[in-house]
């Protein structure tokens, strides 16, 4: 699944266009290297997002095309 779509479906970022802009600005990295929106997200990937003055580190647990609002947070685990 494309990175921008994953960020939207998992509800980490509310809109896909905002996810595109974050990736284009270099604020998203996967496994320690900056990635583009076309990056193919896989289970086990570690994503780092620099948004809103803070940094969010997550590990991808599940990749699904559609996910309900209540289950979306189960697609990833926040790493401290």
C-alpha cells in the first residue's frame, strides 16, 4: 500500500493530501531513510513522522485497504 494511503487509512494523518505534502517536505521516513509517497508500506516497517513540532515513531502492524475508525489504531504501534 502506498505510504500516503496508509497514513490516511490508519488515521495518523486526516487527509491524503496532507500526507502527500508531509512526504514531499521530507518529514516522513521509513526504516531510517526519507521516503516518497509512493513508498510501499509493509508490516514491520518503522515510520518516523515529524509533524506539529513533535516526532511520532510507529511500527506498522497491519496493512489493510479499509479500516473502521475504532480499529484504525490497531494498524500501528507507537514506539517510545
